[in-house]
């Protein structure tokens, strides 16, 4: 993991937040390449969920919501983690931290940081929601929360969306947005943070049909994840046991990835029944039932939710793409000898930069032609111009950035207007006419 974190910084994917002040715990900023990668993932999700389907509408609800929303949703009472303190070293842990030996609150319990015995307090519940104040007065009546999930913005708007878009049940609402959780033990880079982005979709169905839709959405979501190019053997399902289920869920499956720190979820499919809508109906005192125009039946819909973390999915994509390899043959020689390379084998359509343009040398008309090609390509793709250092070193930098194609303008290019295109993964080079590069890359980047 340390190697990935260091590559992410070196190449401008992810930086620690407020680094010049020593950083802010488990908060991260996305640099020039990271913002592109995460945006490509989010756009792919939006396209498959909203644009390619007739039965799902998009929404962008506000982060701040009426405080009663979180009472109705059960988050004020139930969105808690058990927390223990070490009275000796003052560190805090989740009570289920696997590093804790013994039972917290008992003399046998041992602090995983300072090693003291009997200093861990008995677990107490800690609410994970961030609180803030609305308006100038910091008083209890002004308390509001930063949303811990985007889903509630969808529930409180479901009738607005349904009526304005004239959707009929079954239909869904999709949203991408920030969520905040005051996690007790964040960590593992962008895996568990206190501020993160979710890509959530709530699918509203007739009661009695939720199991069928649950299975359909499980299959759809796994297909989408596989479409990111993730190796199949690194993916698996995990069904929540009774003690793992969130307070709103009747059934839940996680899609897990085998991270360097073990198997962990990055997306969940949840059967939320009518838990949320019924509670909002009760707390808001407003009817949230749906009138079926065909049967004239009225019912509160059941909800099947698909909930993915944009940051965790980005981490999955980065972990899965990261490889250290030996480079053989001509390229190793061009590089001045170093045969090891670090490469991000990102799916080309997800890669932040689609191609890099290199004049072989900075003379003999090569830079002029290279600039012309770069200017032409950048109207179609995110491309990069690099004329610094040996060509081997320039290839290595783009390998680390995950750039799938390297376009080199050499002596032959100025004679016949062709260039070489080097494939990041196979290292094979094609000679392509400069005026056919847009078509060539378009074809390669599809999918
Ligand atoms: N609306 C349902 C919900 O929020 P969840 O399992 O708590 O369900 C869904 O969260 C997804 O959000 C997770 O699979 C994960 O990808 C992401 N996520 C949750 N907490 C996170 C955190 N602290 N940091 C980064 N991502 C997080």
C-alpha cells in the first residue's frame, strides 16, 4: 500500500489534505490525474445508471437537510459505532478493532498501541454524524448534520421526481455526492475517510417484488464493476449476517475486493424495504404513498439500494492496475539500463491521460510537428506533451500515470507524417499516419 500511496503523490493522483500544516487525519485531495480518474469512474456510473436507462432519473440534493430527516432515518439513534478509550495512552478504538486482545472494560483487555492491560474502557456508543450549526447562533435548536449518506436526499424527493418526470413504479433515482462520517478509525489511504463521495441509486418497487429486483440489481452491479476491468479473482460477494446489517436493511450484499490489506467492501446492495419512506411519512406527517394508475392500488414503495463509494471504487481501480514488472529488449536499453517498471494498467477509457506526445529530440522539426499533433489531439482527448529527458524515461513516467498510448515523433515523421504509437501494456509500437491518430485512438479507447 505504501508504494501505491507514494506513486499517487509522485504522479499527482492523491495528496494529503493540508499537507503543509502536517496534514489533516484521513482527509485527502485529488490532484490533476486523480480528479480525472475519479471523474471518469463517476461519469461511467452516471452513464450506465441514468443515461442508458429509461427507468432511472438523476438528482443532486443538498448536503444539508432538515434535522428531522436524520431522526426519521434512524441515524440519530442508530448510526453509531462502539468506541473504547485507553485511559493510559488516550487513544481511541472501535470496540471490534481486531488488534484488541481481551474484552474492553475487563482487566484482561490490552491496548493495541501502548500495550497496557486493563486500561481500556467498556464500549460506549458514538454517533458518526458530523454536527454543525445553521445560522449565526450556536445553540441546540440550530444543530444540523452533514449527511452521512446521500440516500436520504433521494427519499425526501422521491415524489417530486416521480411526478415531474412522470415515472411509474418500478423506477429509480440516482445521485452522486459527498457524504461525511466521523469515523473512529479511518485509514488505509482513501479507503475509509471522514469525507467521501457516494454513487447511490434507490430503486422504488411494488412491495412483494423487492427480492426479484434485489437479484437483478446484484447482477447489474457486478457486471458494471467487472466492466471497470477489475480482475475477476479479486472480486467476491459477502452477504451481511444478522449482526452486520445496518439499521435500515433487511438483506444486504457487499461487493468486496481483495485490497493489499485484505478483503473489504466497496459497494453494497441493500433491501431497505419501506423503512425510510414509511418513517419519513410518519415524521413529516406527509403522505408518501404511490397510486398505481393501472390497478388503482395505493402503497408505500419498497426500496432496493445500490450504494458505491466513488473514492473506494477509485482505490479498487488503482490497486488492481498497479504492477511492478521487468521490461526487456529495446525499451530497457533506451531507458539507460533500468529494467524494472511500475505501471498502472488502467482500462484505457478510465485513464486520466489518454496519450502522451513526445518529440524524439528537440530539433530537426520534430517539436513543431509534435506540438501540431498535440494541439489537434487535445480537442478530442486529454493528452500530455512531454519533451523532457530520454524517451525511455518519458515512457516510464507515463507508465506510472497509466497513460495507455505514447506517440513519438521521430526523424521519419517529418518525412512522411507518420508517428509511432506505443502500447503501455504490450510495449508494441504501431506506425500510424498523423492525420489518422484521432480515429486510431477513438477505436482503442472504446469500451
Ligand atoms: N446508503 C447506504 C450506505 O451508505 P454504506 O455501506 O454505509 O451504505 C456505502 O456505504 C459505500 O460508501 C461503501 O461501500 C463505501 O464504498 C462507501 N463508504 C462508506 N463509508 C466510507 C468512508 N468512511 N470512507 C470512504 N468510503 C466510504
